[in-house]
């Protein structure tokens, strides 16, 4: 594979990592299970807040790794001989 193709693959993996991190936090905030929910199944504000705070670090790590992959992929796609824009 050429450097440009590897770079493109890393950029796409990075985008997937960011989406994975965001969906991880959103899933915890929304709670498990299908929609629509009954009123009895709803969680309280404190429970949602605690769960969200627990999941935030994992989501940020996933999204951060996605950003790193995008940066590395961009450098690979740019190549050695080209000057930065």
C-alpha cells in the first residue's frame, strides 16, 4: 500500500473513533433499551449524571485517539516532499 492509502485509512479510522466516542457517551446518557420508554422506566437526574460522568473519560479517550489517527493520517497523505499549507 502506498503512504497516501495508509493515510486515508488512518483518517477514516480516526473519524470512526470520534463517532464511537460520541456514541458511547450518548448511549450512556440515553440509557439502555429500546424506545419509546414508559414513565416508570425513566432514570432520575442524579443517576444519569453519575453514569455520564463515569463514561465521559472513556468517550474522550476514544475521540482523542480518533483525532490522533486523523493527524497521523493527514501527515502520511501530505507526504515527505510537500510543504505544509
